[in-house]
C-alpha cells in the first residue's frame, strides 16, 4: 500500500511475480481500505517501481478467474477464454479493475506483462496454518462456514413489495416503466440483448434505486428459453419488448417484425408458464391491433372488442399492424392453454419526453418529422398518448385485480398534417415535413373508446399539446433541436 515500500525487494531482479492481494477478506462496509486499495493501488505501486529500472524484464501478475467469469452472457459465451472480461456493472468486482489498471500502466511504462488467471486454488498446506482458500475449505468441513455457504432463498413475506420483470428494458415504454416501478420501491428485473452495451444500457443504471433494486439479464426474443432466468421467481411480467417502426420491405418482414412480435411473445409467455410465481402477465400490444379494418368508420368509436383484420393489413402492407395483431392473438391463445392470467394494454402512438440518451422508435420519427428529414409524412390518422399515461395504464393492469382482457390506452386521434400544423404554430423555427404521402388504408377517420379503463379509475388522458410540448422541450434540452 505504501509507495516505494517494495523498492528494495525489486531492485536488481530479472523478473517480478506479483501475487500479493487480499483473498476472501471480510470487508463489510470498509471495502475501500480492505479490498479496493490493496488490489488496485497496490498493484500499481508494484508496476510503478518495476518501471523505474531496466533490470526487470518481465512481470507476472496473479489476478483471478473472477476477472473473467462474472458477466451477463456467461452461459452463452462459455467456455470462457482470455478474451472475456468480467462485466463491472454485473457485480462490481474490483479485482477486474485491478487487472485492467495493471494492463494500462504496463502499456504506458513499456513493461512486459503476463497475467495468470487462476480459479479457486486448492492443495496441500505448505505454511504452518491454513489461510485464504484453504481456511475456507477447513471451515466448511468443520461446519463453521455457514456464512460462506450459498444462502437459501427466503420466501417473500406477504407484505414484501412484488418483484417484476420488464422485457426490452431500453425501449421507450419499458425504460419509463422501470423508472416508475423503482420509484415505487419494487425490485425490477429487465432484459436486453446485450447487457454489456453501456452506450445503450448505461442510462438504466442511473435511475434512482437502480443500483440497489435493478437486475439486467441477457435475452433475445428469437431464442426460446432465453427469458427463463429473468422471469423465474418474479411476481409479474411486463412484456413490452417488440420492434416498433422498423424499416422493412416484403422480403425481410418475417425476420424484422413477424418473428419478434409473434414468436418472441410466445417465448416470453412460455417462460412465464415455467414459473409458478408469476401471477399475472401484462402484454404491450397496440391500437394497431384494433383499428385496421374495412368497417372502421362504421363501428367507430373502436373498443376492446374490435380487432384489426389481418387481410386488410396484408392488402395495404401494414406489416406492423399485422404483426401486433397476430402476436396478441397468439398470446391470448397460449395464455389460455398455459392457464396464465393475461391482461393486454393497447396504446396508440406514444409521445413524451426523452429518458434514454438518444431518441428511438416513435420519438425518432417525431424528431425527423419536425426537422424535415423524412421526405414525406405518412397519410395516416392515428391516436396519440403520453408516455406517462401508458406507464400508468400498465401498472393499473398489473396491480388492479379488476383489470382483465384488453385495455385501450389512447388520447386524441388526429391526422399527421394536424400535428404538424399544431407544432408549426407553436415552434415556427423548424423546417417540418410539408409533403403528405399517398398511402392508402391508414387515413380513415375514427375515434377510440376508453371507457373501460376509465371505469377502473384511470384519469383523463393528457392532451395533444401536453404530450408534444413535453416531447419538443426534451429534444431542445438535450440538444436534438
């Protein structure tokens, strides 16, 4: 720990084996002094002195396999090799930082460094008394190592806050839902395709309560069983993960939309069926699974009994609507077969302020619309809803025992030209799109009946002005406008 305290020992030698490091140290709340400083500062002190003379030809450092094995994708990438690193967000193991800092300094000082990563070391005693790993083994044999044994899972008390899984954690709806659940005091699990992608996932760790009560798992909608671990043991599952506004043509629509929406939803429900703890599943569908039908004007206002017509969607190549309709229909079928309690929220076009570092999905579309980057806007009449209303509807669907079936979640309905006109009047300095496309099948006037969710005590939906003001102001605050 003391700089230059090992100078005399190293002076004049040909090589240095740096094995000194705390192992299995009971550090409690004093982690900085007992573990972090010896591992990191101590290693840098040794390397720093080695760099002061020309005698030392090679340094061999002894970190640990703990610098390799702890990662979200451990099972998927096994067998692990030297290219793999423990993910710091996964376990905050500072021995990993120790080795990384050593490589960094060795490179800066021009020193030849070789690292050996041993796992749990076992063998005969050489010293008079057992220490470190051998002391643990002795204590286990003598029955004195209960604190080292795997802790049995405690049964949740009846008053404990329910634990939930939210799929697709970096999505617009999912991220806000995670934030709301953490704010309420829940422990939350979420799934993403790559937990190690700090650029995409990092903002979730910045949410209040995330470091204490958020767990991030690796899962892929297209991989059967990949949600099992994240869902096992939770009280409820919010399945929000789904592609939205994905650019695709007739040739790749199967892989880009149909498989994630349909097969992905079935994969999640199947994982839920394997866990007896899951009391309810809340699925995020869409008003796109409600409003695309030949008789839309005749039956409007649309309610939860109405379904989009798959043949109508095919005729006008409304592939997102087709995928969401089929995905929801298959979800209802499987939930019935598996005996799972399913409630579906059908939101319209979701608008509101940014939470993630960059706009994606519906927010990215709005940003491009305001900046005039699309070329032409769609000839579409659609409902809009504030993200706060969407999150509130999901939580109600999960927590209110009266909630059942489908729940339409939509504010006012408008044509995109009306939205542009409204925004241009309030924010005239932006270029906006001026040309409307000629697509057919998506511009039928209609309205949405939200009386079912209102009867559950849901407050009035936010206005178009409120949701778009929040959206535009967040773009301005974050430098996108």
